[in-house]
C-alpha cells in the first residue's frame, strides 16, 4: 500500500521524501521492520518521538508524528 493511500482523508505535511510503499503500521519501536510506518505516541512513561532515529535505522519507511 502507498503511504498516500493510508493518509488520503487526513491533512498532512511531508517533511522529507515522498510517497512510499509501506508494509505495516507499528507504534512499538521494538517491532519495527523494513517498510513499516512508525507512529510516535507520547505516553506517561515513554515518548515514541525519542525513537525516531532508531526506527529509521531499522528500515522504517515513514514516521508519523
């Protein structure tokens, strides 16, 4: 699936890169695989935004912040 298809009814801004093929959607940085979209979630004890560099190194295709 293309990222644009996933986000087609949402107002969003692309900061870098472009439309890409995605294979999964995850919010747990430990489970990211190549081609996944990582969704940053800020919780009481953990902030997913702090894992952006890590998930890119694991092969995430995109990060939703």
